[in-house]
């Protein structure tokens, strides 16, 4: 299996060029559902240790249905098949440019959530125009053991999010374990309250000490790892919530910082469905090209599921 690894703001992306399962030629949402249902061993084998790493998101290249798209892609991590992935799309665009498959300018990429546009600005910088994003519910409160009442917005940005601002804990690099435990507990409380089908990511927001930065976030992903980047789909959901509250006008750019200090530039345009069309600019770097081998005798051929 031929793969190319990159990172976007510290968050890894593994682009799978060949060797994946045959998912047919139907709509990408159907192919993604098939991947999630029938190929769990495959998704874990390339994302989990020993071949993968913590926080690894994989991008399986597939033929697009829309002929105007340069490729189709299905994203997944060790915990779930994703509708869309912002950092992964930035990493994918930089990888395609590295391979000579795309040049500077705008290109369309088909995902299970819909068609997104990438603009390759240089060898490392990409702007993603995401699918329309929206706030689904405002001021949802749940009781979380150890935290008390936690209130946030439920929103969609290509994946489902619960966004809490301000965070009940300091959003700092030295607080990663406590933030992880708190966001996992919050997601479990949301599931118990009936929001399990809407939310697979949880984001806590706090102030940044970097001049010119709007806020710093901590993002819990479905595999219980934290996002090293500011999270592209989470940033899309954030823009939808800020717009719905009248806290950010269309076209105004802000900088979103991750818990490790990497950043995206964000803005939005009004969406035709009443939501927002997010614009996310970030930087990615290709790290490795490799061939993954799968020995039938390897006891950890399908990853280490712990």
C-alpha cells in the first residue's frame, strides 16, 4: 500500500494512494458507509500503531462521481469514518501538489459531505472552501461528572460538534490530560442526553496569549485523541456559531489557534441554506512517502486496538 504522510499544523494526514478496499462506484456517502461497516480492520490497520500514530487521520483516494473534481476522498481515523476533514484536505492538496497532480490555483475535491474547493497558494499553503455549515442548537446544557453544568452549541461543519465557550478548564498545553478527560466526559453526557447522533467532536475554547488571535481551542476527535491543528471542520462549525450570534460579520477574517499554537485563518460567506460557507487557510508539510506491508503472520497486522 503506497502512502504519503503530511502534517497540517501538527496534525498528521496519511494519503492512501492505492491498496485500499474496493468500495464500488456509488455516491461517496454510500462508499463511506460501506467502509465504516465492512472494513474496520483496514481502517484500523493503517491508522493505529504500529503503522499509524496517535491522532492519525487517513485520506483514502477514490474515483469521484463529479467529473469536475480532481479526486474523491474518504477520511477516517481509528474511531470513525468522517464526513469531511479540514486539516486532511489541506494536507491532501499539498500532497497532490507534491506529486505534480495539481498546480497553483483552485481545484474541486469530492468528499462524503459534498464537494469542497481547495486553492493551492504555494507549496505549503492552501485555502479550503468547505461545505455549508450551520448551528443546529444553541445553549445546550448537560451535567458532566466533575465539571457540573456544561453549556455549548451543537453545530455542523462537515462533522458534528459541541462547542463550549468559555471552556470550564484552562486551554493550555500543560492541561492536555485534564482537557481530554473532560471532553470525553462531556461527549458521553451528550450521548446520554440524546445528542449522540449529532456530536462526535467536542471543542473547548479559551483565550490566547498570542497577539491578534481570536481564541485558542482544544478539540476532541472520535478516536479520543486531541487535534493538534485548530480543526478545519470544527472551525467551520465555529464560524457558523459566531455568525448565528452576530459576533462575526461575513468576510471578516479571524485567526484560530490550536492548543499547541498552530493556527488557521478563517472567514465565511453567507450560505444559500441559511448557514455559512467557511474559508480556512492553513499550512501543511509532506513528511514521508512509504509502502506499507501487511504480513498475514503479523499478530498486529490490523493495528493495536488499545
